[in-house]
DNA sequence: CTGTTAGCGCGTTCAC
DNA sequence: GTGAACGCGCTAACAG
C-alpha cells in the first residue's frame, strides 16, 4: 500500500515485496523453464495480478532475452490480397501477445538498411512476405533472425527459414483444370517474371496439367502484377488471327485489367469468346461487373500457421525449419 | 583494433575509447539539445562511423527516453484506401528513422488491452487512424501518448491531439456541386452512422451545398461502409415511384455496390438515369467497368503531414496540437 | 564544456 | 529451492 513505487510503474521488486519473496524468484516465475515451488509461484502470481505487473520489455531485451516484437517485412500494400493477409496476420499475432512491427521494403537497398533494427530489437521472429526478388531478400533476412518465416513466397528450397505458403503449383493446376473442363482448346497464360517465385509456381502447375492433356499454351510474361499490366498483356495476346479462347492470369488484379481489355476494348464476350481465371480472390474479383472465377488463397490458414510456428518456437526453443503447403480452392463464378 | 567488444555489438563505450573521450560525451553527442564542443563532436562522430555504432534502443528506453517506435492504431485493412494510407505512412516514417508498429483495433475492448504496450515502449508518438467510434477511441489514446496524432478521422474538437485530416466537409461540398452541375434535381445521400465522424462531415458538406441551392435531399444511413451495404442501400433508395436521379455514396466501396444495384439489378443507366459520385478514389473506382466519379483523398499529403508533426515534436520538444485540414479533389469520370 | 557516479528493470550466475 | 550480487547500454545529475 504505502510502498513507494518508482514512477507509477509496477516492477518485479514491487511484486517481490508484496509476495514476501526475493525479486529473482519473481523473475523465475515469469521464465519458461525455471524451477519454483508451487506454493510461492501462486503467491507471486497473485501479487502480480493484484498490482497489475507486466515485465518490462525494454529491460528484458537489454538483459539479453528476446522481445515480443515480430518484424514483418513487406512490400507495397497495393495488392488487396497482401493487405488482407497482413490484416489477418496482425490479428493472430496480437492474440498471442506478439507485437507486429512493420518494415516496408520497396527496394533491395531498403532491405539492407533495415538489418540493424532487426538485431537491435532482438525480435522473436521475422516474417518476410509480399516482396520481390523473393529468394534473395528472404535469404538475406533468414540469416539474421532466429526464427525466420517466409510467408506465401512459394517453396524456396535454399532458404534457411520456416516456409509457409499456399501451394501455388496446385493452384495453377486447378486453374488449368477449370479451363480444360470448359473445353478450352487454345489456353494462354499471363504471368510475372521468374524472380517472383510464386508466379512461376502457378505457371508451372498450369502448364503441367496442360502438358498432361496434350494441350499447347501461349505464355506472356509481364514485369508487374498490376491492372495495367494485365490490360496491356491481353491486348498483345489477342492481337492476331487465332487468339486464345481461355486465359489464366497470375493474379486477380491482372485479370481485372484483362477483362476490361477483352470486353471493352476488344468487344469480346466472357466466357463465350474467351474464358478467364484469376488468382487470389480479392474483393474486386467478386464485383458484380466482373464476377471472375479465381483461385482463392487460404488467407486465414496462412496467417494462423505462421503464428503457430512462432508459438512452437517459443515453447520448444527449437526452430522448426519446415515447409508448410496450404491448399488453395477454385472459386467458380461467371468467367468459366 | 584489438579492443574487446562485448558480444560483437558496438557500444558507446567502444566509441568513447576510440575517440579518447568519456562515454557520457558520446551520449551527449547523440542527444538533441546537448552541449558538446565542435572539436570533440567531430571526433566522436568519426569514431562512431568507423565502428558502425548505433545507440541501443532498448537501453535508451530503459533509461527513460522515448524510443523511435511510432504506434499505429488501425482498424481492419479491408478498405483499400486505408491500406494505401498505411502504406504511404510507413514509407514516410521509415524515411525519418521511425519504426511503425501496428496495433490492429477491431473492438473498443481491443483498444483498452493495448494501452499497457503503449507505455511500455515509450513510443515517440501514437497515430490513430481508420477506427470507429473515432472520437471515443481517439480520446482514450490521446491521453496516453505525448504526441498523439489523429489521422484522417475528421475534425475532432474535444480530443487533445494533433489532428491531420482530409477536409471532408469540403469533400462533401465538391460532390454536391458536381451533381448539381449535372442538373440533378432529386439527389440522395448514402452515408454511415454518426459515430464515424468523417462520414458525417462529408454528409454535412453535401447537404450544405444542396441547402444553399434550395434542393431537397433523401438520406440513408447504413451501419457499414461495405460493398454489400451500398448495394442494399441503393435498392432501398430506388424502391418507389419517384427515386433519386443522383446519389452520393460516403465511400467508393459503397458506390461500387450501388453501381451494381443500379445497373445490374435495376437495369438503370448511369449517369443518364442516375448519376453517381463516390469518395476516396480507390483503385476499384477507376476500373473500366465502373469509372466512378469520386472525391480523391490526398493520401500522400496526409502521410507527409502526420510525419512532419512528429519530426517537429522531436526537434522542438513541444507538442503542437493543431488541426491540419487537407483539401480533397474532385475526379470526374463517367458517372456524372 | 567535460568526466564521474548512479540508476533504469530484468536475467543470471553463484553461493547458501 | 532460494536469495544476494552483478551486468546489459544508456541517460541524467552532479562535480569539476
């Protein structure tokens, strides 16, 4: 009661005094693998609760332990899918008591300049997502963190990190199958450059199914996954006598651009003249004027899995550098 | 050279040794308003650069100074406008050496549970954005931070914080004027509940211009600013003999839903039967199948202003609790 | 203007 | 199983 409490902040000392034990016993009570008698443990926990004690994180970091900060390296939030994933991820992290801290990475140079921060904060984990070139940047950060997680960047085999990703190869397969089921004879593929691994995986899965079926496929590689890129690519693709009768776009943003090119610029009917499948299932794909069939990524599962990896790491103390593949789902709408 | 450096990390002690001064002089060199002779300052800076020294933030926080962490309280990133603003904001923060840390706030309860963290980290500033009820939550956090910033939540007069916001009242005026210019005679307004201040401001500006012109206005208040809400509201609005000939939607998401209701469900022509104006200028509004005229929010300016407030606070040491109003812009497309 | 001294709150040996 | 003592890296108050 009348005890002096420094700066209105409750410290382990305060708790020790109230519980009638030493300060180090309080510390041990809040440490994972420490040995404390059940009796005193209760005593300490009770006192802590009463005083509203929470271990000071700055002090804990200074003393050499990891903070509860989870660094998130992320690219531009322009793609709604990425924004959605970030949204879910930060929810899950918060549920587990972690603090998501954002590092926007636009260029590879950005990434380098962030490195010092990572070590300063002694983060529990670092999550890399939505960046490109994915492999290079991932590798760079994997070596800096104790529990690095590469989220939805595809299967990066030469990166020392826990890989959590949608199974983009099978996503591409789903897209091909949907088009084939509709009777597509001259399918085309609009994808991004190889450095963006996930797009390459989608494309590979797509081509795989087509190969099996003995169907040839036109391919167009674009630099960006934007509306404009999809629009321009489609115009190029259809420029000629015998254009494709089905197009798989590497993501929904491009599919939106493609749809506008097809219907508005070219005056074609979808899906009658050309069928379309996108990827991600962003809100825009469901819009009444588009209703694009697409491959939905399991955002919730991706976020949940990533966080569970961190929780496991905290409890076991060992980094499990496994690859988790999460299955996407075909959403049938009006373009197939 | 052969000096022992603890844990491979460069400390102020190391710098002091190399520069041939005391540790506290090093500290002062890196403190804003401290007095150090020019000669030794150079010496210290040189040594620091050579060793690659960066002050340890955990230690600095523990010693009672503010960290470089800027807390961002934010609601669901579902609205692309919010994602865009966050994107730009984190860029600007990083440019100034701040560390954006995300606190997702979904419910008012969330907000309370976050309070302890805020004080733990001794953040330079806390930015509140994209939440509702805006006034209550803002007030709650304003009292917790030394330099609270309320970003784009409208003009909150009873909150002790720096207010940076789009001038939503004049945004609403622009919308009304655009509709009037097109000859609208029976305008309607779809807006959100009063607790979301910005929507109320937009609505007020809209009504103001209409009042001046002596034009009556139907109004419909919805609970959410979603596509579905806009869709449903429009159906309700048009249900009757003498429906509106122009609709202003409180945001673009709702406008998209409204467009689909108008054209697809009701078979009406836009803008010939009904003109439409949205708000925000999200990417979806520019989509070929919609091309919605809208009020564009100055995202870049909002982000830049918020960060400059923090920088000013750091240099002057005094919190400038001013309100900054940034003007929106009417983007004319094919729905007016 | 400068160096010395004393904490900030916590984790961690070490004796007991 | 427990408590006393030390150190993490830095800032602040005090002498000089």
